[in-house]
C-alpha cells in the first residue's frame, strides 16, 4: 500500500481521489497547512498538489516520493528543478479547463465594460440608478489583445471575435508563422504594439522566470487611457504595486482572477479599488472541470505508482536520470 499526500484542494472533499486510491489499494492523507505537509512528507509515496507550494524542503523530507502530480496546468508552485535532481516525476493536467477559463475571461470583460458590478451593487442597496452603469462601452469594434496563444488564448480569441471585437495577438509561434492564425485573429503584432492598440489586454502565458512581471510600470504606461487589463493566468505576471497609481488615477481598469500575493491580505488596497474586479482564482472551476481535474491528477499519480507513465510529464529528462526513483513503462 502506498500513501498519497494531498497538499490542498479547492473543492469540498477529496472523495474522488480517495475512491481511486482505495480501488488501487492505496491511502490518502490530506495536509491542512504548510507545517502539516512537512510533517506528512516522510510518509508520501506520491504528492498531489493544488495551490500549496511544494518547495525543496518538502521534497527533501519525502525520501519515498516518486511523483508530484499537479491539479492544474501551471507548475510554478512546485520546485521542478529540485524534483528532477531527486529523480521525482512531475505531472500536470493540461487543457482541462480551457473552456472555463475562456468563458471567465469574457465574463470579466463584459462585467467591466458594461459596469455590471456597480449597477448591481446600487440596486442591491435599494436604489434604481441607471447612471451606476454609465459609461458602459459598446464591445463591437473595440480591440481585444491576447498575449499568448495556447489553447486558452485561442478559445478566448474565438469568443472575443464572436462579440465583434477586433482580436490582435502577441505570440512567438504566430509571429513565426502568421499564416497559421485562425480566422478569429485580425492581426499578429508585437507585445508593445498590442499594449498600445488594445482596449482590452488579456494575459494567457505561463508564469516562469521570463514572464514574471511581464506587465509592470513601463507596460502599463503604454496602455491606452481607459483600457482594461485581464489576468486569469498567474498573479506574478503582473507587478501588483505598479497597478496602484494607474488605478487610482482612473486611467486603467483591471479584472483579475489571480493576484500577487494570493490570496490578497484582507486590508490590501486592491480589494477596495473601484477600478478592479477580483475573483478568487476560480476561472478553472465548473462541475465538469473539477471532476476531470481530480480524476486526471490522481490517475497521473497512480500511474507512476503502478510503474506506468502519467498522461503528461513536465520533466521528461528525469526518465533518463540515474536517480529516477521508479521507472514507468
């Protein structure tokens, strides 16, 4: 019997994980804090993680661990380099929530440009003040900029085009082969040009050393007056403090499903900014996506424990390492 340690979950219970693990003769342990995770690490044959960090300290404390499986796409909360050094396979669940994240992106766009939050708040407080929704903007003809053009960027572009928005994209892959752009894309441009052109800038790139603070003070200064910045990727893509002056001046607006830090402290200035809509990292979530996520992430861990390859391997170089702790076939 192997032990699978779950660092954290963003849903009510690990029922799906438990059922799958028990069917394979394994047990599940759920950590409730960073300290508890460190305590459980020596028992872990596999680690499942959602948002909690899995740093080198945890990996070093887990000599039996053969795999770390991420609930999600990005693996920036896992010390992948150190896992590779230790011979630990890291997996993820790519594209499980493409539709949900794309839908959420357009929902944030509509809520902001149509001023739905202040209009709803005014009505809830007993008023009936149409002016609370002003000035809302006509979507057709606005320029929607998509930074990054993976599966989610493509899905967002399709939705934006359907609303009559002119979609411009900054993407290395499309820049190298502009003819591969789908009909939803009007133009492929450089990042700086996109920032200057777009009425809406939406970020869809992974967080890594190259993309951290992709949007900082200089990039915000390039954006048009009245533009909207959307981030449903990772909080670290945007330099949070650089936003403050632009939002307080009323020059820009933001719609964020992710923040840096995350979660924001209860008294953080961004929480009370009238120029911001913030949702608590839920763009990925739906009834269908959460079932898919829990099932696929757990299946990845179980596959490695059974000596098989997981569906997705983040660090395939570990397969040829002399330190590989288990050799999946």
